[in-house]
């Protein structure tokens, strides 16, 4: 898939995350004054924890997120797993346990913030670092460098 098509796809994913079913996801007015985040005029220290959505089922997400909230978390962070969402070049999967939109909406429904760790590399004991295995077939690619084939493949992930 040409990099421009990949760019259009990922822009569409972001737009869907923001506007799916007419819902507008917003974090409020956020600034930083050198000491802390200020959200809607109130100084905040946010506590976050990770829930990696593909490591559990969608049926488990409400309970996991609820327990995180009960434990005092304000933010759920997760990687976006490139190898799961694009298992083959140009073939995308956001269904079932890979339904990132549903996961983020559940976080929002429970009154928490989401922090997406876009990668492309996943430092969480994940197969192939989260890179799709098909990358090894890209001629001339050198991972995690300023290598042109790598930059084209990871354009939207950085």
C-alpha cells in the first residue's frame, strides 16, 4: 500500500475515534503551567495505568476499567498494536478484541481519560515489538532507524 493511502487510512481511524456515531470525544481545555496539567481551569495530577485491550476480551473491559478507576486511576494508557491491526499490508482488523474504538468509548463512559501509545515499537514483551511480521519482506528496511523504507512504513506511527 502506498504511503499516501496508509496516511489516509490512519487519518480516518483518528476521525472515527473522535466522531464515531456523532459522539465528540474531548478532554476539555488542557494547559500546562510548568508545575502541573490544568484541565478546565483546575490543576490536576493524573494517575495512569496500562490496560492492553488485545490481552483481554471486550466483555472484560468494563470490569478491568472499573477496577482501575476504583483503584484511583484517572487515565488508561494502551499501545496501539500495529501488528494486530495490519496483519498484512493494506488488510486492517479492528474487530473483537482489536476494537480500539469500543475500548476507548468504554474508558470514556467510565469518566476516565485515554492515552494512546502509538509506537510503532511496543516495549511490552510483545511479539516482534509490535511490528507487523510482513515488514521483514520490505526491501532495504532497517528497523528503528532513519531508513527510508522504514519511514514510509511507519509514517503515521511516529
